[in-house]
C-alpha cells in the first residue's frame, strides 16, 4: 500500500481493476512512472510483462465515489479502479493529477527529460572535464609553437640552408597546424556542451520558479482559510455560557460575523440559525469542546466553511466547501438573467408526430463497394443509421420532465429536494429503451435553442464547442432553477457491444435556497452490434453532490443480467446528509418510474448497507412518486421512438440563429424521408468542415515556418472555457447575450457552417 507521501513520478501499489461482469474487480499491481500508469498481475511481472498502460498527458481522471475512480485516455482505454479505502483513493488521485501536470509541462517544454529531476552535478563535472581537455590541447599548441619558432630562429642565426633544416621546419609547422585544429574543435565542443547545459538549467530554473509560485499561492490560500477559521472560533467563544443552555440544550440564534483580512473585505457572510453551543470561555483555538451546528453559510464570492457536530458535542467536523472565483460561474449561480423575464418569447410549434420513417433496406455491400480506394476519414456513414435529430437536441431532451425540478424548488428540506433531483437525473434515460439510432454529430459551431417559457417555464441554448474531441455545452434557465452541463464522452467497441462513457459534468442551482448540485451520467451500452436486435442498457454508479451542505445521493444503475433476481433496468440509491446518515431511499427503474421513501430513524450509511445485506428492513414512510414516464404516442416505431416533446424539437421556428440545428439541410431531408439528398448534404457538410480544418492547419504551419504566432483556433460564440472549482476541470459555461442578440437578430458573430 502506498504511504502517506506522494511521489508523482514514482508511485506504486495494489488496486482493484474492473475486468468484466463475470470476474468483477481483480487485484492488480499499478506503477506510476514517467507520466505513464501501468499495471501487472503481480510485482514479479514487472520485469517482463505489462498488462496495460495509459499515457497521463492526455488522460481524464475523476473519482466516482468514496473508493472508485476512473482513468481514461480519451479514446478506447479506460481503467475503472477501486482502492481499499477513501484515503488510499485520494492518494492515488492526487498522485495521478500531479504526474499528469508534469507530463503536460514536459510536452510544452518539448524535452523528453524530466526537468524536476535534473541533477546539476553531472553536468558541471562534464563541463569541468571538457575544460581540462581544452587546457591540455592549449599546452600542446603552445609547445609546438615554441618549437617551431626556435627552428626558424636557428636557421636565421646560423644561416643554414641544409635540406634537413627545411624538413624539420615543415614537420614543426604540420604539428602546429594539427594541434591548432584540434584545439578549435575542442572549443566548439565545449561551446555546444555549455549551450545545451544552459538550456537544461534554464528549464530547471523555470520549473522551480513555477513550483515556488504554486506553493506560495497555496500557502496564501491556506493562511486565509486559517484566519477565517480562527476568527469564527473566536466569535463563538464570545457566546455567553449559562447553566440553562448546558442543562437543557436550548437552541440559540447568534449573529456570526467574520472579520476577514483587508484584501477580502468585500466578502459577505450571513447569520446561521438554530445554533446549539456548548463553548468554554477559555477554550483553545481549536478544541474538541466546540460544538456548533450550522445550517448554512452563504457567501457571494469566497470560500465557505461549515463547522458541524454531533448532539453530544464530543467532536467538531470542519468541512470546507469549494469557493468560486470564476466570474462566469458566479453569474450562473445568481439565477436566470434579466432577459429571461423581459425578452421576447419564441413562437414555437408543438407537434406530437413527425413523418413516418420510410422502409428503406440498407445494402451494406453497396456502401462498402463505393468506398473502395477512399481514405478512411472520408468515408461517410449513411443517414440510415441516424435519427433526424442533432445531439444538441438530444441534450435538450433531458429537460422533458422539468416539472420534477419545479417540485424540487418548492421543497424546504434539502434531502427531500435531493431525492427529486435524483429522480430528474434518471428521467433523462426514459426514452433510450426504444432509441437505437444515433443522432447527427453536431458541426463545430452548431447551436440549438429551445424556448418553452410559454408552457414549461424554461428556455435552453446549446452549442458544439469542440470537434476533436467532440464536446457540447448546454445552459437552461427557469425562474426557480438554472442548469448547465459540459458533455463529452469516450466510446469502447467490445465486439458484441459498444459502451459510451460520459466524461462531462452537469450543474443544477436553486437560487432561492442556494443549493448547488453536480453529477456525472452513467455508462450507456448498446448490445448486439453485429448480430441480433439492438437494445440499450444503462449501468454504473452516479453520485449527486449538494455543494451547499455536502448532502449526497448515491444511485446505482444495475446492469441487465440473465441471472439477476432484480427487475431489469433497476435503479436504487440513498440520500445521505453531511453526517453520513441515510435520510431517504430511492427505488425504481430508469424506463418507468422512480419513488423515494423517508427513513423514519436515520442511520449511518454503512449500517444501512449491512442491514440490506442481512435482509433487514429499515422502517420508512409511504413511498412518494418522484417521476413517472409519460406514455409514448402510437406508432412510435415508425417515428424513431420519439416522445411528443422530441417530435417538437426539430419543428421550424422563426428567428433562430443561422447555426441552429433546425436549419441543417441533411437532417431536414431525412425527417422528410428523402434519404438520398440527406446523404448528399451530409457528405457536403462534412467536406466543408474538413476543408476549414485543413485550411487552418495550413495557416498554423505557415506561421511556424515564418516565426509568427499561429492564428487562433475556433472559439465558441456563446460559451467560454473556464476552470470549474467544483469539479476541478475545465468546462464550457454560458457567457451570456444569446437571447439579447436573438431579440435584435444580431448574429454576425456566428460562423458559416451550412
């Protein structure tokens, strides 16, 4: 097992790696070295066999729950790993992130050598040795020059004209020339060596400077947090202690004011209600006698800290809630924009049917025959495998059951609200049972708007922000909630099935309560790719976190199995508070309904799992329906399995941006049943996008040759790439102004993609 110290370039230990559904997690020995994560069956294999390796320079690293984490290279290689405990998992994640950062720095430096391990002593020794060689050659040159001069002097003085004297002079001159040339080459070697060492030393100095700056920033942040904590505890120590409080445990309401440092004087804290305190007047700065239970501290732009305790007052648990320094994310946390209430509403067209899918048989051999001799990247996939929707419209489908969020916004209990949020996350998979066709891949810069304020109370905007790797961003707002997500994914082809592993993260905020939730989607598997009828399954674990008070919900999507006793497509989970007590249990299926029940007497999560394993039943209230799937229209098979809301997504709407998915010619032709023109338009759009990329690559190459800065690549129009402190990764968030531009029809910044 790794110790408490983290060595980012030399880290090893035992982990459990997911293999398959039969064997499950298997114990493997993992080694982290030189920016690579490798694993072996045992330590003896390290000398001759490596079972798998991932380069961390372009890897995605994220934790799934307390023990599990995932390392993916963004293509076809994914390690699902499990540690023995939470501490060990955090050590591994920290080591992987540090090693990834070092690997990225090395790529930027363009040198394969690890600058963090540069040892100056060998380089200094090599320079000293080369300098000694120069001194030796210099002495030889001086000696030969003196001998040559003596020979000439003898001839001049004695007047000797013998042939022997001339031969001697010629030999002396030759030796002098040879030693002089040798000295010149040695000087060039010394200069080259010195220049190379100077480059390495400069890299090492820059690396150390960057480490120092990072350390100084971390220490400054730590000092501020410590100052906040000390100020809070001192404020608590000023609360008068009385026997009535200690004897009867009455609840007090005190105004807790934080006096922060001058550079954070703009930070604002609000009072905490229902405070139970048992504090000694002469208590130390941080003492086990401190017992404070706070419901919530709100801050507009600084780190928030909660101090929570059990009823007995035996210990204090300090919880640090992530701060938010990004102005774009701060804007989203404040709730819907002013234009949401004052902007023009779109004249949407609602429909519950679309033209039926034509019965066109796909001749795979004719497709392959026409592709002979073509480049693999230029082989178009026919629209027969698609549905007449863009993936941006698929993202908007997640809001079909937005009424769940309306009910969640009305909840006063944060745990009950979290149960409804969990039901909403499950509802996004409701129609995937019958949706076996893939949506159109959005073009770079493609957008999709959906304004349903008139009937559902929300509006949404999506944009394709990256093409390699594909990434989509969404922002939706309602008067009671705001949701945004940055969605990317990796896929794995396993022969009989394809797995789609989401990499993005979704955010949900209720401005009135300040509750802020995040989650990641689970893995989608499409079975029977080669032979048989296609069917879709959802599997994996989802963790929903409330960053305002650290309540969490753990959902498990059970994979379908012929031998399982549970119902197919089962979803189960628990809502736990910040003290790890189970408050609600969740049960249902992702294709039908989700219910939640309140635990009568909350118990720790570990005890709940033990009770479930032993067959005990925890007393709960009557189940409450969190979500119920809407009935699908008749003839859904002829309409690609679309729901009524899905049928309306591609209905024409006036005033949309010129990059809107409704205006895609190939998608529109397919909806009308004209597959031939749809394939032709699809090929034209792909060639146009590919031509733009090649043109940009040529400009970049030309700029490099001329020494000029390369031109900027594509930048999203309505979204901006920022660092998300809640997920510790870069995401694209809404930068605003789309709806304002729509009201005045100002879309000059949109690219020409159709």
